[in-house]
C-alpha cells in the first residue's frame, strides 16, 4: 500500500492537469508573505489545533497572533491559482471584512449578555 501511495503521489506531481501556480504569482506571494512578516503591526496567522481559532493572542514579542486552521492556506492557494495576490495594505481590510478566512468553523459564542 505504501508503494502504491508513493507512486500515486509521483504521478500527481508530474500530471500536467494538476493545478499549478505561475512563477510570477508564486514570487508575488513570497514577497507578500515576507513583507507581512516584516510589518510589525499586522497580525500573524498561526496554524493551531486548539479551540481558540479566530481569537487575538499577544505573542511574547508583543505581536498579535491569530490562531487559525488551514483556511488561510487554502484561500491563498485559491487566490494565487486564480492569478490574484493582495497588496500588503489590503490585508487588514480583508481580515476585518472576513474575506481572508481564519477558520472553516468557529465555535458558537454566547451573546446573551451583549446588548442589541
């Protein structure tokens, strides 16, 4: 079974029908990610398995961290595959509007104590 899975993976990797990202788009995303890391005011999305996805946590260095599932990576691949790469100055708006997903499913929050 292991060999069959390995062979399947090799065939998928070289299949011309496999979705691919252009070199230019890959470069644009690499630049965006490097700039995002270097911009100290933008939150970092951190892949976590715990139930605190979507919360804001202040890291040891003072940077805001947002625990996520695989949704941001899947969103980034879909964007890159369609030929889109946001600008660094768009990231905050994308997060605020929920257009950059941070989790497939978030737990329900008790809103009974909140006002209208």
